[in-house]
């Protein structure tokens, strides 16, 4: 008789939901109010990056991380490692992420950045 392994998504359902709520707070998302958009520019700020990086240990416990570049490429600490972490946990939690390029006014100049919209996948 072979004992079937319990998947992380079943075993840690509550913990995953709590982590998603923490990430929503960091990103300023309010799913119930349809305020579900964040910009790449915003998560590149040092304080946001630090908050996201603090969750990395918990994320590793409750989510499958083998396909997340955040954990795989430790030497390649690029600008958007945190974005991969964000995308990974939302995708594994049944959310769909749409992105589009937009221009924003920053420091008196128009700059191109990416805008991400997160929606619960049906």
C-alpha cells in the first residue's frame, strides 16, 4: 500500500491565504474593491523590496519554489527578482496576472513601466 503525498496547496491552504493577504498589503491591493493593480516601478523601491524579501522564507515553506527564479538564480540578483516571487505565489494560488506597458510621470519626465493587474482565475 502506497501512501499518497499531500500537496502543499492542500496542506497549507490557510497559510497560503495569509501570505497572499500579506503580499496584498505590501502591494497595496484590495481585491474586494477591484483595486488590484500594481506597477513595476513601485516594487523596485528599496522598502518594498525588503518587505517582499522578508516573506521569502515563508513562501518557500508553503509554495512550490523550484520554478521560481528568485530561489534558483541566487548569483543573478537582478532588479526584478521580487516580481518573479510575486507572480509565482499568485499563480499558484489561482490568480491570473495581466500586464501592460504604461507611461507615468516621474520626476518631471515620462517613463515607461509595466502595470500588473491581478484577478482571481475562475
